[in-house]
C-alpha cells in the first residue's frame, strides 16, 4: 500500500475479476496480509505476537459463542450451568477450559506484543495512532476479561465484581451512586450478572473492530523492525505472503502447542480454587485476588495505603491504577528520542529491562496476600513504574547518546550475517542444488 | 510541555508512594506483625499417590468404587454431592441394573412437588437423578463435595490430609498462643485453614468401612479412596481429557515440525 | 544498498514453480494440509456441542403406571419433553379401529401393529404429524373428531381410535414410540 514497489492485486480468472470490480475484498486482503504488503525482511519472532493475538481473539470469540449456547446468566443457576457444561454437554469441558485458558493465553501474547513495542520503539512517529489504538484494545480486553470472570458466579467471580465495582465508589460525591447504577443493586446479583454477560458478549466484537483500525493504521507507515530504521527500498522488504504467513504459521503451531499443554494437562493451574465454590454474598474468601493478568495493577492499587494532603488512600489507589494504564496513551510524546530500537539506546535498554523486572515484581506482589512486606515491595515497585514512564523516559530520551544506526535494514542484516556472498540458507541436509 | 507536566505528575506519584512507604516501614518497625497460630502450625497437605496424577493419569475403577462406598457410609450423612448424577456412576464400572438399584436404595429420596396439591412428596431416586441434597442442621456448614478437590489448593491431597490429620492440639501451640485453645465443639486439624474444624473426625478406626473387594480397610486407605472418588466427582472427564491431550499435542508437534520446515524452505534464499 | 544485488528478493509471482512442484515444495503442501486437517478436527467439538447433552439423553426413558387408567380414559404424560398419550381403548373403540380397511388409509397400519400385544393400550406421542401441535381428545370431554380418536385444532387433522390419520393435512399416523411392558401395569417407554 504504502511502498511504490508493493505488488498490486491482479484477478486471474473471469470470476475473481467480476468480484474485484464489484467488491474488491480479495484486493483488500491481498494488500493487508497478502503478497501486496511489503514487510521488513529482518523481523524477529517477537513480531509473531500480533498475529497470535488475533488468533487468540478468534479462539475466544468462537468458544465463547458456543459456551453462550449453554450458559444461563442468572444468579440461581449460573454456577450450575457452568458445571452442566463441564459434565454433560458434549465436549463442554474442552470448550470451557479452552475459553478460560484462552483468556490467559490472549493476555500472555498481548503483554509480549506490548513489551515488544516498548523495546523497539514501535509507538514512535509515525506509528503513534497504532499505539493509541493498541492501548484502547488493551483496556477493552481488561474490561471484557473482568466481566467474563464474573460469569461462572463462583466466590471469586462475586467478590471480584464487588471489589472492582468498588473502585467507582472512590469517586468523590457521586461514587456510590455510580456503583449502584453499575450493579443495578446494592451488591452484585442477577441484574449485574445479566448486564456483564451482555457486555461480555458485545465487547469482543468491539475489540475486533478496533483491531481492524489498528491494522489499518499499521499499513500506513508499514511495520517497524528490530533496527527501528525506516525501510529505504525494495531490497529491505519481503512480501507478507508467503514469507510472513509461513513464519506466522510456525508461530501459531508453537502457540497452540503451549495452549493445548495448558488446556489438557493443567487447566485449573491459572485459576483460583475459590471460584469452584458457588457465590456466597455473606462470606468473603480469605484471600481475594484477581486473575494473574491483573496482578501488577492490583499491586499498584494496594500500594496506596495512606491519605495524602486530604486525598483518601482509596481514591489515590484507584487513580494510580487507572493512571498506570492511561499514561501509556502519552508515551509517544514522553519519549522524544528519535531512535526507535533499544538495540541502539544503551541507557534506555537498561531501564527497559528494569521495567520488565519491575512489572514482574508487581505481579508477584499483586498475587500475594497484602501483608506488610508485600505492601512495601509494591510501594517501591509502583514508584519505579510511574518514575519509569513519567520521569526517566522523558529525561533519558534527551540525555542519552545512541550508538550508530545502520544505514538500512539490509546493511544491518548483512552485518549480522557477516556475509558478502549470497550464502545458501536453505534447509540443512537438503541435496537440492541452488538454481 | 507534555514532558514537563509528566515529570511533575510522576514526581507526585513518587512522593505519595514514598509517603506511604514511610508509614509502611514505620508500621513494621513500631508494630511488627506478630506471628499467629495459623502461621506457625498450619500444615501443607501431604502428597497422595493417586492413579489420576500425572500426564497419563486415569482413574482406578476399583478404587473409585471403594471411595464411593466410603462416601456413602461415612460422608453422605452430612455432605451433598449435588453435581453428580447416579447415571455418572457407570464410569465406575457399574451396570445399568446395579445403578438403578443403587439409586433406588439411596437413603435420601428425591423430592417431588405436586403443583396441584402444593405438597412435596418423596420418591426413590432414578439413575437420571442427581445425588439429593443433604440438609444439615448441626454446627458448621458441611460443604457440597462435588467440586471439593477443585475448590481447595491441591484438592486430593487436602482431602486425604484433612481426613487423616486429626490430632490433639499440640502443647507447644498452647504454650505460645494461650488464647488459641480449640473452642468447644470444634476439633484441631492442622490441615484446616484456621486449624479448628467443626467436622468431628469422620474416620476413627480401621475397619469402619468393610470393603466389598476385600481390600484391607484402614483409615489411611479409606481416606485415600475417598480422595480418589472425590477427584473423580469433581473432574469425571479427566481420562478423556488426558487421552485427547496426548493426541492433540502429538499432532501439534508434527504440525510445528512441518511448519518450521516450510518456513525455512520459503525463506531459504532470503537473508534475515 | 550497495549489496542489493546479492540480496535481490526473488520474484514471488510463481515462487519456485518451474512447471512441476519441486520436491521441497512438498513440505509447504504438507504443512498447509496438516493445518487443514487440524482446522477440520477442531470444528467437530464446535458442532457436536449442540447435540443433546448427557443429562438430556439420560431422561430418554419414562415409566408409565397403567393401573389407574380406566377403559375409555387416557392420560398425558411426558416423554423426552414431548406429550405422550396413553389411552385405554374400550372394546367398541377397538372394534371400530379393526373394522377399517387398512388399504384405504393414508398411512396403512393395523391397530395390532400399533400396539404391543395388548390391543387396548394405545400409546402414541401427542404430537400431530402435520406441524407439531398437540391434538385434542386424550382427556375426556375434549373434541375427538369425527373418527372418535384425536382432533388437531391447529389445521384440522382427524385421527381415529388407533390414532391413524383419517382426514386433514397430517401425512402420518401419530408416532408410536418404542416401549415394553415391564409389569402387567407398567410400561417403560424409550
């Protein structure tokens, strides 16, 4: 699309020509994920995760639609209907475990996708819009995942709904009114369960829509690459198909292998046992935790333990938790370094890995009980999290001296391979001679 | 401008967190968290060797039958099993006729509401009925057992450990925590979350259950068998799941090899 | 850029196809084929989940107690969530059914073929074979139509005392499910 050497769709038969003149959908696909999309030749495996995230969404939508054929969103029977799926519906256990673990796989993939963007500066000009849409998708995913977790109506579902809607009661003056409006009652019950089901069904399609915008925005500048250097010419790119479809096919295989191992052999390892206890409005579990993918944000919430100049700790925690995600919207303008890839930013690279470690520590704290030790670690890690994005990045993007960039993607590839001859990189052991 | 505002906001967050951190540390110093009896005396469940463990795990039908017998003779007086239907017991190796009799003989009868008279009457259970709910008026709330091994960390080991874990309250505990004496009507069990459980020891002596298959009936054996049975009750599809899992992983491994080969094949002339 | 020549991207219009697919291209074909097999396999559970679940299948037999049904009366009970007509025919009704010349019927069956040894026990689904309404006539006092059996008010199908279609749009006799007498006064349907 964006590069002059991009190939154009040419209908081969009379039929495809007829279609193309009336609804050029094949042309669109050809240009989006076909041979008509030139992609940098040097992408590494971290670039597989966008396609994998799309696959994960597709898996969630398909399994979700069939589960909805058996699920009943009513407090009296929701838990039993899930057990009915697990025991009596044909292959129901497979579908339900696929959906529950699929959510985890979706988040794993998306987190890697986000950190890839952070490392290689994929959020920088001219790709800010892709990043903004991506953060929007992430927010929608979190809302969808939360509401989905409420549906089985176990103890963690119920108390998760209670705690998360409790965030809104932190808003001054109107907070309680908003919370009661959200729940349709004073505590989570049928009304809340039904609206969460409705929205849980709706939001994935909204996500799919935003993904289309995300991919559209991607095709304007084209994909970033590990050097962060712009594509200079045709020799820097290969067509998406067959090169990256083949690579994504392999990546998808590995993804599905890990997914299947989880689904068939440890399907409850990422869940919480308390969610196999039916919701009980009169008894809170001893240790409430959200699903693992919310742990870092949960730790940030819990790190705010004291009031500060008249602002209640509860409000601070909620603001910080939402702020920790919303600040990502400003990242393209916080980082003014013209160099994209951390490979050429020695200082940023160090802080990037500190951030990765910091988020892992936050996750570990968020999944642990709120004992003083974990709270102290959360406070230190949360402080680093905000400092990283709001203080360190703006400063080092000015102060840092990047290492020399390659002149082009092709030059970087050659330097890495150290070759000047067109060395044959075919499958080893193959006896077929080069042409 | 954006960066200046960001640095200010960032400094604000760091300041608030430092302030909170100060008070957290101060709290730990001035009022260090005191250990509780639960911290020091709660025990992690003991390992239990079951046929269903591991990648190739499946159920041992004879053990499940023994476990069902323990459930029927000991647990079912107080604990329901409402997500399990009598028909599910075919998976334990019973014939349709045996099941029908087993269901009909079950002591708690199925309830039947007559919408014309408004009366609730009882009828014998049929194979398509679920195990009827047991109502327990005494102290404590005996949980339904259909999902117990999934509703507790390391469920099978937990069930086994709890059933074999009753003992006198250790003197060392009372010495260190004089206020932590077991309340009247409760029983000391270090595998229970708060150490004091309302359930009286259900398995008190060897031979309490007489196994039909001649297996020597000890408290350990009873506990292990009922843990196996409840594992089945919570996850009856486990053998199918494991079998499909191996087939799917095998296929995906094969696919990954082919896909990798195709990927290398397509890229063979491209340096990257 | 200078070394662009050595890194020329091969033209992909016809990648490596010099007429016949080359041996190494079988790998690509095999990978795509395997993906296809996997894709088809995954559709199976997605379709199969819509079949009746184990609890529905488990309720597929119904026991009916005949002891309280007097001659000339009938009861409606439920079999697989559908109405089941159990009728104790009078000798006059049996005679009326036997008198009919089977060859003249739209769906030719004798009363003996439609019962299991005891001709007075007529057990059929109460589902009109036209479009599935419940015919009238099982409860005393309802319209039994001009043939004394059942009358479907939806589209006017008339059944005789052997529940055979005699008049109206229904194509078939009322369906006789599988059943057997498990005692002189009990039948197990299904």
